[in-house]
């Protein structure tokens, strides 16, 4: 094992440091603060070079630095074994390698040109200057804590008595300041401060008095609260005189009073009225420009005389008490702020979770995101339309959590799930005894959503009478609970959702015209899943991962046949149906991959799909030729496969050339996106 070596470092025109190289430890050099040797030059890289032991020899390696490392006049390439006297150049910093520091001190090693003395003298550049420093003759090691922070003991009494009073007070104050910073409660701070005052002064009784929190500084001593008190004499601590307390609180200055036997305004008296104090010190505890308390100490024995040094020590302790209390209050505020921040983070995570469930990468879903972004900042009423199962509630949540009302409540109510009377009670609330079963007052959804958003799903199922009352609330008028007479006003944003054709309902007198126009301020249309087939596979993978986590399964994914089956299916139940199909497949799957036959699909079609593709329902049937039906079916199949002609021909059961002829015959190319 080699001897310990050293790097003598020169920064500019001064030798700035000596770094000891210890065998077994790699030393990093660079601009990064994490480096053992920090080079404070822009030309140095953050991790510039390293020095380590290799086969018993000290070796330097450049860490692909930007400006390189030099040994003397030679640029460093690869590893270089260092020899005593080598000078390492990194930018303008010189590091001289020596293995005998004593020899360097005595001048036996010459470590390059342009050197200065280790004493820090700035010298003009010279060809060669020898390092000459006297080696220290005595080095004192102390591995434990400083003695100024330790407790006094009997073995130190003689040493303590030889130290002047001011020195002993400084030592006590040093330890006290350190210990006060570690206290966690006002009582502990006050008690520790009193113990230090009794040790550093000639008092035998006293207390720390504090102003109650969140109250202005009083001038009445009776408003002060005793945080802690101590008395080393037979009598208990006697309260501070009102005159003395008011004087210190008003002026903010400390007071030392001696020989106060005849001064009733300053004296301390016991219950029999006998004068007890021979000296009193009262010092303010100040934080900024505000006095938050007092230190009140006094002596009762004639041989204990208080002097100005005691006053100075008490002032210093009072300032340390103030600093400790300020630190504690700051810690409390940080804890409270951290708690608030954590709650906000949890809310944001919930919001992000709600928004992230709008899964998809198709152009149609991108348009939905754009509509949400435009609608969210305002307070306008939003009408979300789309077939059942497309995710209208998720869109409503995304609007709410992207709006200025995101910190307010989000309340959702399904109008189709309740009867007319119950729906009115749910919306507007009811008073006790308003109807049979109303055993207590109940707050309605409008009141619960005050300051936030109320989503009304299946708004088309609302009865005509409730539509009228609902419209009045939307117009900003107050409402009353069922069975009540008190007018209630709320600030609520309404988002309505429906899978019905409200315009058709208005024409057929099934929905109020004025309510329709009041709701249809901002309209967001959520496309059916069959109109965004690009998202089917993405949604399938999303639900697969979700149910894998819930059930503990490790299904890798869908087979190609399963993916084809999912893309060609029309999904009359939309995303809700896809979710249920994937969940069923995860539960029942027999292998690592979900096969096509494990996707159990229905044979249902939606009314809207029948009307759009095959001429409508029985009541609105329109005769079509077989050629027109074939044309529509081929176009729909091409759209489902994103105009992949090979897969379309395979699904239709015809040749690729036959499909090309039919596309040309029906002029379907013009419908290709």
C-alpha cells in the first residue's frame, strides 16, 4: 500500500489549499459542488477528472472534459501515473502532486513554475519558487462535541472559577442558544431559558411571561400568561408588578432595579405583604417590532446582588427566547402549509385522475379536448350530448376541474333515476314534514354545489313542472325548499347531459323551448365509439391494465384476431360496453393473451345507427334499393378498417379486385378521409 500523498492547489496567484490523498478513496475534481476538489472556473467541466489508486500507484484520469487536463505541458490522454513533482493543469488552476509534505515544506521538492508561498503571499511570476512553510509543532485533536456545549461538572469547578464572569456567561449563553433551537414547545423553551438564567445570574426566582397568541401586545400585566416559572427559595414565584410590566411593554427596554425595599411600584411582596426582592430584572422578548413577552427574574437574598452584567445576560437570553419562538412559529406555519399543500396535491391528483380517464388519440377525441378547453374558463351553461356510455360525465368533470371553480364541489345527479317528487326534493331540498318520510331538513343539490358545478345527467327525462322551476333557478332567481318559504340564492354552474334529441323533443312539445335555449349555450358533442375506431385498441389496453391491477392477473394483451374483432364491432354500448367486455375477458381468460372467442359481444344495434345507415325505424322507413344498401355497407366497412382494402375485402367475403370495382362503381373514393 503506497504512502499518503498530497495535492498542493494553486488558484490564480495564491496557493489556496492542500488536499490529502488517502489510499482506497477516489478523488473527483471539477466544477460541481459535489466534487471533493471544486474548481471554480467556467472552463472546468462539472466532472472534470479523478485521481485513484491503480496497482499501488496514484493515477489520474480525465473524465472526457470539455477543455481537457494537462500534466505539465502535455495534454492528458488516457490514464497517467503520477510522480512526485507532477503539476496538473485544469483551466488556470494548478495542482502539484507530492508524496512527502514535509519535504515540500523544507524545500526538497520543487513543484513547477510560477508558484507562491504557502503562507498566501502574492508574488510576481518567477521561473521557480520553492514552497517553504514551517510545519506546525503541535496539533490538538478533539473528536467529541465542543466543551462550550457540555454541562458543567464537579471536576470542572476549579477551571470554571478561574474564568471571568463574562466568560462563564458567554459559555452558558452559547450552550443555551444551541439547546433552545431544539425545543419543540413554548413551555420547554421557557423552562430551559429560566434554567440558563439561574445558572448565569445571581437570581433565585423568576418566570417567562408571554402575550397570548393572535392578540395585540397588551399594556395590562394581567393579560400576560406565565409560560414557565421557577423559585429556588421557600416562597413561590411572585407576580411582576403592573407598573414594571407596563413600563417594559411600553418602552421595549429592559430594567434593572436594586435596593427597592421602599419602592412599592417595583417590589415583590408575598401574601403577608413582606418585601422579598432585593433586585429585579425585567427584559422584553421581542420579535421584530412587537413585544411578545417578558423575562422577569429577581433575587431575594442580600448576598446575591444583581449587576449590569446580569442585565446584559438576561437581554441576550430574551433575544434567544424570541428567536426560538419565532423558529417554532415558522415551523408550525410550514407544517400547516405542508398540510394544505398535501390536500391540494390530493385534490389535483383526483382531478388529474378524472381528466386522464378521457382516453383516446383520435381526431374526434382531440376535438372534444379542445371544446373542453374553450368552455372551461367561463361560467356558461354547458350541454353535453352523446349516446349512452360515451363518457359524458367524464367530460363534465374535465370541464369543472379545468375551470376557476375547480376548488368547489362537483355534484352529479341522474334525473332519470328519480320520480318527479323525489327529483324536486333532490334538486331543491325539503323542510322537515314537507311530505311523508321527511323527518328532517335536507339540503338540495343546488345548495350542496354552491360555488362549484352541478351536473344533471339525462336532462331530457325531467318533467315539465320541474323544468319550469329549474329554468327559473338557471335565470338567477332564488328558490325555496320543498315545504319551505325561505328564499335561497346560490352560485352554481350547471352542466346538463343527455342522450336524447332535445330539438326533436322541443318540436314534439316534450321539452320546454326556453329551457332548451338556456341550456344550449355551449354544446359539446361526444362521439360514439364506432366513429373513432382508432381509440378502440387504446381503450382496450387501458381497461386491460386497469383490471390486471384490480384482479392480480398478468394478461399481456389481445391477440391480432381479438383486435380485429374489437375494431370491426359496432359497439352499441360505446365505451361502457367495451369496459365491461374487457373486464369479462380478463376474469375468464385462460391464457396469457386474450383470444377473439373470449370477447363476448352482443348483436344489438342502436336506433341512431339504424336510422343513419339503413333508412330509419319502422315508423320512418324509406325504401332503398339493394345497390344503395350495398354502397352504404361497403362505405361503412371501409371506414371501420380505416380504408384498409385487404381487411375490408376479407370482412365482406369478396376478392380485393371485386372491392376495387365496387369502389369505382359507387364513387366511394370521394368519401375517403
